[in-house]
């Protein structure tokens, strides 16, 4: 099971990103644990300078804006 963290203060883009992660995992038939991180200090410590951010199994793979759907599939499948 992959662990995915979505970093963001709770804005609409951050919520949409979380939904995209869950829907993409379901589409691919993958089991993922999705955690929403909203604490500004935790977001900064993860290296996210622009939200939303995404980390997969502890590796930051995206920051700033909505992720590209094809890239999201690749991150979750890797």
C-alpha cells in the first residue's frame, strides 16, 4: 500500500487534488492511504513552497497547482 500525503491549507485546489488522488487510485485498482496535511509548519518542513503538494511514500513529487492526470497515474503506479 502506498502512502500519499496531500499538502495544503484546505483551499479548493487542495481539496480537488485530494479527490484526484483518491479517484486515480480507485481507477487503477490501487490501495492507498491518503493523508491531508494542513499544518503550515508541516507543509514547509516537507519542502512544499507552493500548494497543493503531493508526496508518495515520503518523496515529494508535486507542488503548486493541480497535478497532471497522467503524471498522477505514473506516481501512484511506480
